[in-house]
């Protein structure tokens, strides 16, 4: 056996055990939104822990958006309705950390958005379809005005697709990734030797996605989204990133 150095085993902090049990009770529905947890004193007795341990556990649960404490109120903290807000904040932070490469973000966006487009083609409503049409019309109108307003119209188009997918988890993840690369979208437009041409190409790609969703062609919606995103970012990626795009799109051509 080689010279391997192990660190001392550290037991799980007591407050984490408290967090895990209360978290499980909330997420499993044993404790419903609007109900109150026991008081601090009761929690101390039930968990056989000190008041500081209970307070630290409640602080963590509150930071997760699971409970809300009301100073002076009777009883324990109130359980909040479950929402995607906490997950959205976490994913937005994750998508912005420096260790994530552009290739990773683009690959993840391809996976998410192609799936969202397929679902949107099958599940979209006329109202959601109208939002997509309106966004594409605004993109066309903004081609001559600059990349910032154009890109926001483009994001509105894709946000309408997330909504039409009827999948909240896809939407939360997709919007986090799309938001994290908004500045890269602006940068790409500014570096393009033909800014107007690059914008027009983006309009054409979004129109192709829109047509597939309008006609409920799920396969075309997914394929068009994959190739559109790959084409948009291909010039920014290194050789490994390009190979990754080819793997996801099935395109073996040179970029």
C-alpha cells in the first residue's frame, strides 16, 4: 500500500440532523404549508439538543425558503408553500461560477432547450404560441437598433418556450443557464464582422423553431434547437468543445 494520508472522520453536525428530519417532513408533505413547527422549546425536547442547535437548524431551513419565523408570534415558525425560488437562486449562482466553461454551459443549454422545444411543440397553447410570435417580430424590428434590445427579445422568445414546455424544472434550469450567458451573447454580436447578418441568422433560426412548434413537429423542434444553439456558439469553442457539440447534434462537419 502506498503512502496514503487520511483525514480524521468528522461526525455530522447535530444541527444538520435536525435540518434533515424537518426538511424531510416538509418535502414529504407530513407538515403542510401554513402549519407551524413546534416551538423552540418543544424542538429541543423532541430532538434532545440545545437551543443554539435548534436555532441554527431553523436558520438553515429559513435560508432554504422552507419556513418563515415571525418574532413574537406564538408557536414555531410557519411552513411556507414550496416553490422553485430557492432552486432558481441556487442554479443561477451555479451557472455563474468561474469554474464552469462556456462549453459546459452551451452543452447544458442544448440538452435543456431541445427538450423544452419538443415538449412545447406537443403541449403549447395558442396564447403561448402568440408570445413566441410576438418575440420573433420584435427581434426582426430590433435588428437595426443594437444587440442589447435584440437579445432581450430573443430571450423573451426562449422564455415563452420554457413556459410552453409545462415543465417547471426545465424552465428554472434553462433560464438560469440562458441568463448566465447573456453577456456572451452580447459579446458575440459585438465581435461579429457583420452584426446585422448575425442577428438576421438568429431570427431565421428562431423562426425555424417557431414553425416546428406551430406545426407540432416535436422531432424538428428538438433538432432545430440543437443545431441553432450549436451554430450560435461554435466560433467561441475550442476543439474539445466543438467535439462536444458534434456529439450532441450529430453534426460531424467542420465548424
